[in-house]
C-alpha cells in the first residue's frame, strides 16, 4: 500500500501554543496523558518526521474556527496560516476550511475563496464550539455552498470533553442529528469524526442508512475502538470509514501501529487508511 492519509490533523506548533490557538489547557493535556516534550508544541519538521515514521503520506490540516469569534474563549487559525504550511509542503498537506456560521454570508464567501484560491479540499465544523447541533438551519447556507463546490464537510460528533476550564462546552453533536442533514442535502458528503463516542452505534447507523454519510476514526486510540466499529470497518462498512488521528490528541505512530494490530482484511485496511480519503476528497494528486 502507498502511504496512509490522515484526514484530521491540527496545526500544533510552538507558535500556535503561545498564541493560544489550540483550545487545549494543561488539564486536558493531563487527561489525554500528553508527554512533557509535546506540551509546548511540535515543529513542522518534527511532525513531518513523525508522519514519515508512521508511513503517513499526506495529512489534511484544519484551519480551525472554534466558536463565535466575538465571544471570549473562541479562537481561530487563519486560512492563510494553513495555506502557507500547505504551500511549503505541497506533497504532504491539504487544507480544510474551518466553519463559523455566525459570520453569515461572509463565511460562505470565505469558504469559496479557500477552495478556489487556496486549494483547500474540504470544510471542517466543531458544532460544540458553536453550541449548535449539526442539523441547525444556521449551517444550511454553508452546506449548500459545500454542495456547489463539490467538497465534503467533516464535523465532530458524539460528546466533547472539557478542553479548557475557562469555557465548558455542551455536547450538541449526537450522530443522529446528521439524519436530517443527509436527507436535506443528499449531494453533500458528511463525515462524522471522533467516531461518535459514546454513541458509536448511532454513528454506524447513520453511515449505514445514508450513502452520503461517513465515519472518521480520529481522536481515540485504535486499541480502544468499540468492537462494533472495528467489525463495521472490516466488513460491510469498509467503504464508509476513514483514518484520522486528530493530532496532537493521538500520535500518528501509535495510531498506525494499533490499527495494524487490529489485523483488518487487506482490502478493508487499504480503503480505511487511504482509498476512501482519495475518493471523498478528490485527491487525484495523491494517487
């Protein structure tokens, strides 16, 4: 198999940590048992080395928009910052445009700019930071623009942890909320990332029901994935699941090693680790 494609990574450099653009406080880093050498951020070069050691050929990098920027505790990583990283490493990174529905039509125009001018390959949404469930009508102009542009949108589903004690966010992204969106936008590719914990069975049911709904396996170490998810991706759901880490939450070397330990069928492994991402994000240049 050619190198894996990680569909969920974050720009976790020392600069982003110093500027407070990660959304992670020390309590959360303790909770996920982040090593001391990572807490101040990881350089681009260091992370590329980690990708190489893990056998990850390309990563999708999020230009995060975390909450209404007018509200204290919200933050963003400008599209331009992610575009610069992608330009420095065009054979390794593709950009994802973070979504803030509170910006209205400005956000719709910026999404189009990110795709047409910056070369971004998809959109990314944190419903909990917006405190709006995925089926809220405030997102609908953005969903329509994604259809027009022919790009997928990924969003965190399931519960969310307390990333920062200064702002505790509600868990608004139950996987079942994708149901209405998938019906209203059958042309839209929807990827529920973070595997839907603790409602993983609900996430599987959405992917099974809807042709346009898929599952991202990031944010949880593979050895802790529910058995029903492993069975799904290794059988009738092998075309519906995509590999991700949510770096820096999960180390790429650990993720790849633990997926290998699952002993997936070769065809399932190939699709989950690479082929499904190539197809959904239209990454012809990665083939």
